[in-house]
C-alpha cells in the first residue's frame, strides 16, 4: 500500500532515469492536459513530499499521487509494459528509458506556484528536509477528543502516514485506534515513532515494522486478523474506524495489548 516511504522510494528509483535528462517524448493521457507536450524540456528534479510525487520539468511540475492503485514503471526502449496500456496516464521518454505512470489517482501539470499551493496543507514530512517533530506533535494534539487513528491519517498533521503505519503505531503505543488523542499519551513520542518507522523502510522492497523480515512477521497487527499477537499471543481482531465525517478504514488491534475505549 502506498505510504510516505513508498513514494520516497519511488522518487529514488525514478531519479537516476529522469533527473538531468531531456524528454524525447511526452504523452499525458488526462483530458485536461492532453495537449501538454514537455518534449525537449529537461527534468530538473524528482522529489517526494508525503504521498505526493513531484517531477520538475522545464518550469512546470508534473504532480502525481498514487492513491490505491497507482504505479510508475521504468522500461527499456521497446520493453513490454507490465500493466494494461489503457491504464497509462503519463508516458515519458528519455534517451535509453521510458517512464510510465499507471492508474494514477492524481496526474496534473502545475506551475511551480500552483504546486506549492497544492501541497501547502501538508504537515511535516518525516522523510523530508522540513521534518519538525514538535510541530507534528502539536498538530496531532490539537484535537484531544479526536480518535488517534483519525489524527494519524490526517496529512495536515504529518505527511506520509497511511493505514499500515497508523495501525502499527497504535499497537506500539498500546492504544486502540479509536482512543481519543487526549488519552493516548505524549504525541511527541508518536511523532518520533512515525519518523523512525518510515525511515527504517527507506530503500526496502518490503515494509517491516517489527524488525523481522519474514513472512507473517513483518507487521505487528496490520493485515494479521485471526493470527496470534507477536507480543502476547492473543488473537488479532479486525474492524473498521469511521464516523464524524471521517472515511471508514480498516483497523487491526490486539484486544490485550491495546485497551479498547469504553465510549
């Protein structure tokens, strides 16, 4: 599942193929930008901010967000695509490589000012140069009655935490995701642990939050319904957390290690 580490790892993979290269072809397969042609322009940078991927190309920015199904692939010239052609949203080419974005949740061409505005709502990124643990903690703590599981997913608080890290952080702090922020302990500790987990997965092909890179042992609770807790052996439970205008998302927890809120 794409989270902050996924997109930063993606930027690191795309950068050698694109940065400093001149585009020899450009096909943006989104109706609004179908007439945009960046051919002949130089790719100045490939960066990530939270879950957003940014390619600066000759004065504009190709901004994409993977959402749930998006992917960017790098191919050799003439190599067969691994995803259906009708799902391609952006096709770029440089000497020696073709870079294709498939099923992108967002794919748009913005001015630099527009790109800054589009990302202005994001909180500090644990994987970025702007990381500020105190500010992230203050953001998380701003609504004491809000479930901590919702606060962690709010990209305005800190950028890059998705459902995997939300569930794993709740386990590590012994809190059910529905626990109010005001009852979940010091938010600075949560911010520090979010940064620690995300950074530990930079450069990894498989996400690990337990420190054990083995099948069935890479996560404490995420995706482990009906399996024993790695800490106490209690059966992991799955459910959903939504309400109060929040989108409903799946959650996992250990009934013994994570106390369920009474209300």
